[in-house]
C-alpha cells in the first residue's frame, strides 16, 4: 500500500457524512499547490459552511484551539 504522503486526488474529492481526522502526533497542512507556467495567478482556497433550507440559517465555520497539556 502507498504511504499516506502518496495519496492524491486530482480533482473533486468529496467526503459525505463524516469527519476528516488527521493523524495522531503530527502536524498537518491543507494548501493549494503552487501553479506552473509563466505569469500564472495562484489559485484560491475556499472554506464554506453548508447552506440551510427554507428560512434555516447557513452553517458556520468554527476554528478551535486545543487546551494546553498537563
């Protein structure tokens, strides 16, 4: 099996009905890769909460930090 660093999705990764948990005891980065070519603009990263229905409010984006260890 390939290592975790070898896992790449070319386009359109969708995770339905669950969480994404990044491994224990390591740092993680979510980023848009560097583009190639001459005079090419960088690409955007969009993070959005889910839409509500009817008069329901849309979802939130919540950033949390962990408490210090004891």
